[in-house]
C-alpha cells in the first residue's frame, strides 16, 4: 500500500470510529469502548508507519480536484513533510492514551458513548489539519475541532461552569476565525490557489500583494485557536470539562493547530517583518502574563491551563524569529509532558476529592496513596521546568537558541528586535515556569495535615498511560539529533549561553519557591495557635470531615471536582458540598507575587475588560433591539390589524336582522346621496 493511501487512512479511521460509535452507542453499548480505542490506536500505528516511510526526506505531495470552483480550485491534497508526519504521530499517541484513560476515568458516565465518539472525531479533524495540503480542506478540520471542543468542554452540561466555558470557547475561537477566513481568501486570491505548495511558491517569487494584511488576519485566527494574547481567556475556563479532554486539547489538538498552521505557512508571515514583530510581542506578553497567572491559581487544572498558554508562547516566539524547526520540536516535546500532566492531575483529583491545591496542601501522604501519579508527574514537571536531561530542556533551549541567533542579527527572516523580545521574555518565563511547577508539586504532594482519602488502587488503564507518556517526557529531547532530518536538517542542540541563562533561571525559580514554601508552612502552622484554634500547629487540623466519606465512585468525585471552575482559597470542594478548613493554606505563590497576586488570580482582569468593552454593549444593543421590536415594530403590526378589526366590529353591529332598520338605513342613505348630488350640481353651476 502506498504512503499517500496509508496517510488517507490515518484521519479516516477515527472518523469511521466516531460515526460507528454514535450509531451503536445506544443499541450496542458493548462495542463503544472497542470503537473508541481500536480505530484511534490503528491510526496511531499507521501514522508511525507513514513517518517511517517519509523518513524526513523530500515532501510527498498528491492531490485530486474535488469540484470545479472557478478561478481558485479546491483540491483534496496531502502534503507529507517531516513536520506533518511527526505531529501526526504525536496526535495519534496522545489521542490513544486519552481514549484508553477515559475507559476507566468515565466508566460510569452515562454519556460516555457520545463523549468517546466526539474524541474520535476531534482526533480525525486534527489529523486532517496536519496532513492537508489545501487550505480549504484544512479549514474543514479547523472548524470541526471548534465544534467538538464546544460539546466536549460542556460535557458536564448540568453545571453552569461547563455551559459557560463551552460557549465562551466557541465564541472566542469563532471571533478569531472570522478574520482568519478573510485572510485565507485574500491569500488564495493573491496566489491563485488554495494549495499550500503553490502558495509557498508564490511567496518565494514575491507574488503576494498584501503580505502584512494577510499575515495579521491569519494571526487573529491563530491567536484564538492557540490561546494567545489577547484571545487566550477561553482556555483556563475550558477546564470545566473532563480532564482527558483537557489533555487532548492542550497536548495534541486544537491549541496545537494554530502553531502548526503558522509553521506550515511561515514564509507567508516572514514576508512581512512587521507581522513577525507583532508575533514576537504577542508571544512575549503571552509567556510572561500566563506564567504570572499560573502562580496565583488554586485550581490544579487552571495552573496547567495557564502553563499551556505560556508554552504555546514559546512556540509562537520561535516562529516569530523564523525558526519553525524549534517551534515544532517544542510542540512535540510539550505534547508528551503536558498530556502526562493533565492525565496525572485527573488521578490526583480523584484521590483528593478536590481540584484545589490549597486543600491538597492540607492533606498528608497523598503522594503515597497515588505513587504512579506522583513519580510520573514529577518527571513531567521537571520537563515543564526545563531541567536537563528532560525533554522540555532541549526543546525550550532550541527556542532560546533561535532567539539568541536572531537577536545577534544572524537571521535573514526576522528582525533582531523580535529576537531580543523573545529571548528576554523566554528567560524570565523560564524562571516563572520553574516557580509554578515547584509550587504545584509541593502543594499537591508535600502537604501536611489530615490523611488523604483512600480510594484504593487506580485502574491500570489510568496509570499505564502515565508511564507510557513518561518515556517521551524523559527521552524525546535526546532524539533531536537522530530526528534532525524531520526538522529540515536542523541540529537542535543547546548553546552554552542559553543553557546557563535558561537553567539558571529555572534553578532560581525552584529554589526561591521552595524557600517561600517552607516559610509559608511555618506561618500556616503558627496561625491557628495565634487565633486560639483547637489543634493549633497542625496544618489542616479540623479537615477530616472534608475527607470522611470521600470514597464515592470515580465519576461522582470527578464530576463534582471538575465542575468547580474556581475552588475557594480556604475551602475544599468534595463531591457535593464545600467544607471550609480553619487552617490557612501554605501558598508560596502568594508570597512570591505579593500585591500582584490578586490581579494574577483573575487573569489580570482581562475578562472584566472584555465584559465592559464587548459583552455589556452587545447586551445593551440587544435590549434596545428587543424594545424597538416590541414597542415600535409590533405597534405597527398591531395597528394594521386593529383598523380592520374595528371596522368589522361596526359592520357586525349594523347587522341586526331587522328589515325596518335596513329600510330606514337605505332611505337615509338615499336622502344623503340626493342632497350631496344637489349640492355638487349647484357648485358646478355657480362655477
């Protein structure tokens, strides 16, 4: 079987699995899990085979015209280069892990059949984006992902948080998709084709008439899909959905699509140096702002959500300095350890009965209750913080090396200003990333207080995928050399300068956070004694009630914890009701941020700004339209019907059935007509 044929099967198999799952979910529930796992697993295996055959060599292109569409045809085409085949392997691996994990995580969820089918459709759409060589076909996958995210984020639709989050994700991403679509049409008009290869050929020949305008329009869609400033606010709220969905969105689909799109069409953006500067500034603000926000979050999933936004900022920063190899390398590395972090967080949420880090910090022995999650998440957090020799170190160093190269004026694509912006922001973000990663680890696994609830051993389907994803989180960075052909021959090796800067900043962030944690622990232990609280000196004293009876089945605790988009700082959300602890939480993030903490905790009030600038005016305009429709337009409609109705009432009253009345009326009418005729005759005669 030829490589293009195998590539067609990769997105097709999950699509067929989704279709079969939707059709058979009610009638044959026994087939739901096999239809969820096996097609996705087969697609992952075929993606590996396609990558092996492509081998990082010359791109494989094939196309067939779908239908005549005038001067700009739409073609069903494949473009298989090193980037495409490697990203497809990542998507297949993460999607398979998510499907296997979900069989245990949502085993008692009555909506699991539709959930599994939507995950398969989500995977198919992302694979279509990755392999497509035509922008219109790519757009189909792009929009299907938006629809799937709406339903998956809103899986727990009984809760207000899930409903609001799904609607917000859909609207914000669609807001970016409008200029994105206009940019696609403008690009195809200039190039005369939607085929990516022809577009890149036109760019190389200098055939774009409006490169800056096109690049900025496309960046709006990328900012929405990949959660970049200022359209990133939907991603933290999307944590109201199931944790496996969060892993899929953050690691391999949806947010990765925007970065991959820019990497595929980087020459289009590089045709405008102004667009690259805008991209660099957007990446820098995204990196630093999201890292600060992550330090202030109490919800473990929101910490990871802001972490994803920041790591995507690294990727867009690499693209801003014209290095798509570094961007895709970090995309692949990040996909492995971020999927591990979210799936591990799901185990923690189940074990703790809450997603509040403050609550976890008042639990003892949580790491001993879930050793698999403890060790694998430790690996993933080390990779996130970019400590050598974990995967995140090598991929983040590749970004910093590219920024350093551009800042030194050695890049032909990007201005040195873009390099300096990305380099400074990248080093500062490395410090902040290590700080919030250390904070998460300490608060989740090194708490003191009441014993953590014991739910028994986690299912193998959940713990097994954690260890599977731990392998690339450790070793993928070491494969940068052997896989150089897949990254356009680039040797993505760290430099001494960036290694010292990046690793040094990470060490400072981790050590500082640990020191503040120790101080916060001491203060938390002394606070109850100063207030005269019984059990003083033992953080978490008085919280056993929060854990008593916390042995509810997995779906109950999962739904209750995940539906709480914002867990209170001083309370714990356990299943159906909050239990407030008298002991303060030891939070080094509060000490590290100081007065900035309250602003960072709410995302620097960006949602409030959007509410005042857009939501309230739109609602006011809608209220005005409603008033005009009801009081003005409807008044004319009611008046148009009132006149005939009144006339009909008068006529109805005249129909008495009395012959004498009719004759009297007829005689009176005749007299009136005679008088009127005489008057008119006299008037005419006088004139």
